[in-house]
C-alpha cells in the first residue's frame, strides 16, 4: 500500500495527471469510474485564486465520489502561494500539489511552473511556504530539469523531501523538451533508487498501454504511474493497466455500448457542471476520441458537433449504439498528441 499523508492508495496506484482544460470534474468522473486511483485538478493560478478570479475558483470544485483528489496550484511568489494554499485548504481536497513542471511560456518565463527549476532556492522557499500554510499533504509535480545540461531532479527530490513534501511525480522530460522526443525514465529511476528518498515517487511520460506500464514498473521501480494524454478519450486505460498488472491479460477493447455510456456520462456531467452552452460546446472535441475506430462515423459526428440540445445529442449517441451494436473494435495503439507543438519556447 502507498501512503501520502493519511491518504491510502493501493499498491502501484495509477494517477490521472493534472491537465489544463482536460482534467475537470466531468472528465475526472469518467476516469474515476474506470479505475484512476488518485486524480488531480487542472493547474490553478495562485494569483487567480487570490484575486477571486471566477475561472480559478471554479477549478476548486471537487465532488465526494471522485476522492481522493489533489488540487494543483502554481505561482512564483511565496506569499501568493501561501495564501492560495489556505484558500485551497478551506475547500477540503485530499492533497495540495504544486506545479513546477508547466513549460508554457506565459507560466515558465514568469518564474512559475517549470521556470522554478532554474532557481532551486526559490523552489525550496515556495514549497516551504506552502507546506507551512496548509494542513493537507503537499505533493509536487515537476520535470527532470530546465534543459539537457541542468537535469537537477535528483537534488530537487532530496531538497523537496527535506522541506516536507509527501510525494513526487516526475515527468521524464526537461522544460526545453516540452513534449519532444521520448520521456527519459532513467533519471526517474535514479530518484527512486536513492536510499535517502522515502516519499512515493510516481513516474510520468508517454505511458500509452498496459504493456508499457508494466515494462516501466519493472524496469524503473516507481511507486506508481501518472497518466495524462493516453486517458483523453480512453479512460479505460486505468482499468486495463490494473488488470494487466494483476493477471497479465489484456482486456478486450471497450464495446460501442461501453464507449457511448462513458461519452454520455461525460456529456451529462459537462452539461451539469459547465452549464448548457459551454458544457455542450466543450464536449464537442471529445466525440472523435470516444468514437475512434468506428467506420463511416463522419455523419453521426457531424450531428454531435452541431446539435445544441443535450437530449438530441443523447439520441444520436443512442442511434450510434443501435447502428454499430456488435462491432468489433481493433485494439489500436493510443496516439499521444504533442499538445505544445506550436508553443514558442
Ligand atoms: C492538454 C494538457 C494540459 C496539461 N496541463 C497540465 C497542468 O495543468 N498541470 C501539470 O502539472 N501538467 C499538465 N500537463 C502535463 C501532464 O500532466 C503530463 O505531465 C504530460 O502530459 C506527460 O504525461 P503523458 O505522456 O502521460 O501525457 C498537461 C498536458 C496536456 C497534454
């Protein structure tokens, strides 16, 4: 069993990664149903929380059925982060996570997210400020370092543990890499192998199948795996990995009934949580993923992305089940999209 503060997780837990515009409550609901053991919110700006910005506050919504959940915050100022930590505390999540990994320019170049990797003393001051201002277990998610020449994760891990964090998730890339190349788990393994490190170490980066998860579990010895992109449109990845870890068997691909049921739940939760207009609009980017592999789906998809009433969309989804009932999906590899391809470094 893995423990983060008083939070008990099963052996080799599978974590849903924090993902801006993705890991919101509707998406977390379907990941929870499909076996995610610990989930994180999208990152939340500490400055936004302090200013009472609606978007930041809304990201603090957590529902009992999805627990345990970690709230992730970012920022480059001690006082703001400490204050934000107090605000998060009051909303009663299970974990408070600090983001020292976000590579996008508007965050990293303003001394937050992965930008903090360039200034270890600042990272320690920020973390200390957060640990001291919350009663929640504090965790950190970060990258290997800023660039190829400054991969300081081993030192970062020790220093963060010393200042009181209770788990560490490491994305096996540097900030400069963004999403290029493949994640390097060798250094993650080194952190885990360090006899001084007592806190759980979770590996992150490029896990897209049960086979790869188990291969990396055995090869790199991490305490658990955090999954991001592979879960988008394919939340079954969590149960598939757990099943493979336990039995060595690959589960069959989800049926059309299962795909549509998950898609419907995602839609209904989006509708309820975001409201009818935004909920329906933002759901449109998910249909392609849920229905991937179905032949000649274009016409149905066209309806799904243009209809404006939830009942009409649900009807189309029911029609899809009837039309494709019994269709045998091929088990195709999950495609991991380079989300920050166009982000100027
Ligand atoms: C759309 C998107 C949004 C992301 N937003 C966040 C975020 O808010 N906080 C964070 O720590 N990482 C964020 N990440 C990084 C992921 O948590 C994860 O580290 C990365 O995708 C690598 O894992 P993967 O290969 O399993 O996707 C984001 C990634 C994507 C694709």
